């Protein structure tokens, strides 16, 4: 499987995921297939959403074989243990793996989430957990993560959740989520933003071709 190296949003067409896994970031690694096999997940039935007039797609990438919500515990930006499955069980959950020094995909994704939460009903926004797990724990300390995420959650009724840990913990969290382990010091990482419902399954995901409206539409459907 080939990696994707930060395509421009405006030039990216609707994607179907041959394996349900996509690498992005500052470079990529062809060994991602091995990481995908190690997860034990086979997400070979991802479908692009329907397109509107003019070829613009609406909504996220529909996953015919849903991703199961992973069970892992990492450290949040206050330094406390964070049980991902338990502490995000009450409402929809958006999960993304990335790093704070990323020049484009990561900040664009977080900005899209921020805008999407501003579009949905406030009750839906308040129920939604947004979790950013660093793929670069050597540089992304809890303090660095908090400063980074505060650029995107300002004005929202709650903070985005930033998680870190040692490298083995981060690697295991990615495998548990069913995505390839990041390569190149964390800079080549999954480009997928996963949306889990309260049933513990992600039936939909987003990539860099999606818009805040796409995320908002799926959030409203999940919460409803």
C-alpha cells in the first residue's frame, strides 16, 4: 500500500479505501500493510459517500465493516490516566492520531472538527468527545499537546482531549484502533478521523477530502 504525502485539499477527489487504512503526514512507509495485518482487522469494504451535483461528495466514508472502539489507556494533558473506551462512552467520539509539528493534515483536521462542532446542535457538540493521540510522544508532552489543542477548542464548551504515553503504548493504541502504526518518528501516520457511536462502533470515517459540513452531518446522525 502506498502512502499519501499531504495532497492539497482542493485537488483530492473522493476516495474509496482499498484496505480501510491510509497513511499521511510528512512522508509515508510501504510497510503499512504489515501493520494493517497485525491489527487483525479487515476493512476492505469502505465506500465513498454519495456525490452531489458537480461531483462534490457529502458525508464521510461509509465503512461497511465498522471499526470497533479500541480499549487503551494513555495519559491526558493534565498528567492523569485516560481510559479511552470508558471515558468516551457517553456520546459520539472523534478519534485522530497525529502530531503537533505536522504542517497541514493534522491542523486542518482539527480545524475542520472545530468548525463542525460549531455547526451542529449545541447539545450534540456537548456530548461529543474529541480525542487527539500523538504519534510523536518524544516531542508532544502533555503541555505541548494542551497548548496545541487550545488553538482549536477555544470558544467551545469543553476541551479537546490530548493523549500521550511511551512509544510502545502509542503503537499499541494505533493497533487497537485498527490503523497502521505511524512511521518516520510519527510523521507518517493514519489520515483517518474515526467517528464512534455509543454502540462502540465507527461506521464512518473522514479524510482530508472531507469538509466540516460532512463531519457535522455525520455527527448529527450519530447523536440522533
